[in-house]
C-alpha cells in the first residue's frame, strides 16, 4: 500500500558529499515521521536523522554538523544532505516513514536500502 523510493547513493571519496532522496507514495493518510537509518556490515541498524511533520529534527551525534535532513510535505519526500563524508559513514541507508491512520493506528514502512560507500 505504501511505497518508498530511494535514490542518490553511490561511491564517494572521504570529504565528499552525497544527497539521498526518499519519496513516499500509495495509501497515505498522513506521514508523521520521515527519516533515515543506516546499517554497516556486521552492525545493527541505527538512526541517522529523523524529522516530524511539525519540524522537529533529531540527528545522531556522529553526523551532527555534517548531515542535514529536510522534508517536503507536499511531495511526501525526505532528503538527507551528507557532507564531509567519512569512511565510517559507509553503510546501507534505509528510508523510514511512520504513518498515523485516521483510527490512530501507527504503521512503519522501510525502503529497500541504498548503498553509500565512502572510500579512497
């Protein structure tokens, strides 16, 4: 019912930049949270950045000052601008969306993941 389409990943050298995009479509009543998680090889998935519909933003300490999350509610799209990339940022990045239905039921949706590789 809900589809998340991610784009913008790839290979970049340390210190470089990438911009990730995630567009949500389908049976959407209201998107409350949009954000990004990542999972490095052999590691557990962790929060990178998230934003609520009202504009509250939360970043992981490891990306503060380097990454910027933004959201276009009209387009149901969330972006992650990643600057000053480090090798430790290498991971599969997953878009996350939380939707609250008219009944009040919460539903979480995940993108299929997009690879970000930072290497010299």
